[in-house]
C-alpha cells in the first residue's frame, strides 16, 4: 500500500478554465450521457444548448442568446432564476453548514421545513419523510404503504393500483406504477406487477393513448367511470395496499386533465374499501394548478402525499413524503418488533435544500402564487385561442399555469402523426429561434413557465407558437 500522501504527482489534475462552446460540446459528446435522449442523434447536434446563466424567467446560452424558460426547467422552477431571496437563503445556510445527516441527528432547516409543510399541507398530513427527488418521494410512499399493512397484520395487502398513462418517476418502484409503454414496457421483467385503471375522459388521442391496448374505456359520462372505478377497487380491495394517482393533471402522460370530482370519488372509494390513497403531487404541488396542492381543489387529504420539484422553488433536489398520524403510529412501538421504516438516503433532509424550500414556500404564500397560476390560465387561454381552429391542433388543455397543445396529422378522424416525425420536438426546436424554450411530450407541446413569469412572457410563448404553426404549413404536410 502506498502511504506517501505527499506526492500526488501521478494523479492528473484537471485544469479549471473557461471553455468555449466548441470545446464544451466536444467534452459533452465525449463524457455526458443525457437523460431520455437518443445519444446518436444528440451527437449530430453541433450547436447544443449550453446554458450559462439565468435571470427571472429567462435562461441565457453560451452564445449570449436569451430564452424564456417555458417549461420551468422541467416543471420545477416557481419564482424564476437568481431570485435574491432564494440565493440569500442558500448563502445563509452555506455560511453555517452545507450538509449533515438525518440518520441519528437533526438539522435546523429540516425541522422547520417539516413543521411549515405540515401547516399548509392537506389536513392531517403532519409527518414528513425526506428524500432527494420525485422518484424517491414515490419510492418512500410505496414502501411506507406496503409496510403499513404488514405492520398492522394485514400482510395480504401488497398490491398497488395506478392509472393509465401514469408516470411516477424512473426508479424501479415508480416504474412499476408507470403506464406509458415508451418509458416503462422495457423494464417490466424487473418491475413488480401493478393494477391499472383508467381515469375519466382521457382524450381520444394523446401520447399515452397511442400506446394503450384495447381495454381503454372512452368514458363519455362521469357516472360511467364512477361505476367502473368502484368495481375495479371493490374487486381488488382485499389485496390492494394503495391507489396511486397524479391528482388533477397527469404530467408525463401528456398533461391529461381530470374532471372535478375524480379525486373525491377515489378518496371515498378508498375509505370504503380500506385502501390507502397516495397522491403524487411532484408536478402539481406548490401552486401549479391554481391551488397550493391539487388535492385542495377537492378538499381531500390523501393518506400519503409525494412532493418534490417546486418544493425548493426548483433550486435544489429535495423530495418529501407526507403522511398522517395513523400510518406513522403503525411504525412505532417496541424497537425490536420489526416495525421500523428501514429507508433513508445520504442526503435525506439536506439543510441547503430545506432552507431554500422554506423561503420558497413563504414566497409562494406571501405572493399568492396559486392565484397567479389562475391568472396565468387566462393568459394561456387568450394566447392559444387562435390555435383552436388550426387543422393540426387536436386539443388544447389548460389547468392553472399548465397548458398542453396536441399536434395531430388531422382532426377528423383524429389521427396522430407517425411518432417518427417527432413533430412536437420539431416545433420546439423552431421555437428556440423565437427565444422560447419548451419541451414536448411526444406531440404534445407543453407550456408551463415559472409561476412568477410575466404576462408578456406568456404572450410571447403563445405568439411564437402560433407563428410557427401558421408560417410553416409544409411542416404539417405528409412527406410519406
Ligand atoms: C408526477 C411525477 N412524479 C414523479 C416524478 C419523478 O420526479 P424526478 O424526476 O424528480 O425523479 C415526476 C417527474 O416528472 C412526475 O411528474
């Protein structure tokens, strides 16, 4: 063993220098494996978007070009970039300590944030279990629900029911709940099986629907769905640990929006049949839908609530899984009785993340950003109105600060473009030259700017989209 710590000569020391765009591109292509990205296609991008800084709702690339961050840096940014209050919160905490563990110790911001979350969360959700991101918030929920039933002697209740087009993250438990074939089918052999149910009024065409098998029910009436979901839950209640839903808006499935009443119906059925209800508000939480939490629209409390993304205003990775006293109590008692929740991450309750989350939450409440999302709803509706008659727009859906524009080959009969045309991607690529950054879900163009974005920015996004849809009819012709 070499104990000579004084001579690091053999270790190559990377030089920290400012690199230009070409050098960074070369290094990116050589070393970075991008998420959800066909990498061979990525290599053909000679001018990839390299973000260097941001300000408010804008991001700037290495060439100095300015873009509106029209998808909130993947649905998480709430207040914009370089927000003085959030920057100060991070700096304040940095001047104390960056990270300490929650295993066997506490830290100040994680205690305070938990108490503050408990105050604003749907009623009764007073216990906060931290993790790192949305997927882990869901993993925690799954293990918590599963073990709850084991701990109270109902070990037959091990199953999970999730929704058609569901997306709950990319870790294996979350993937087991997922029902978007393009993302999930490949991994079935290493998933646990979950039951799938349909939600009411899934539109005739959506990226989710293009992968759905024949059991999809086109519910024309809420009462039809009502009977259907009651039968599904009743039939499996004895083995179901929990029903899992992205309340009000299903995100990655194509921004699919549920009619009012869906959540309260599920809450009632879960209560009647002794099944837990898990609401995954990783995307919908913190004002995005026009209420602090999507559950608030129907004034229901789930048994378990999953949060991330907007939890820190989009500044830091942090997940939180909230539950109520009854579930928590099932994990208490004699330490030798095997009831302990054996779960935790190195960065659980990260002080920097928790401190910035506290300030973000305070700002959301003080500035009433949930109401701001409702205003944004109107700006989006006004801005997208002219597209309603476009022959290649199949549907426009808006809830709070979330809009989805579905691009189709033709409206009647509703026909999607062949996925290989990647029309959503092509439109978003063209939007860049208008100074707008959007990311599609298949052929659904998603608009979800930071809640603090100005009306002018929302109008610019909508105008740019319209101008692309109008100016490029050749984009929509069939090239065979
Ligand atoms: C509803 C929902 N749950 C979970 C996740 C996973 O979150 P993360 O990407 O932070 O793991 C996402 C991500 O988009 C989501 O939309």
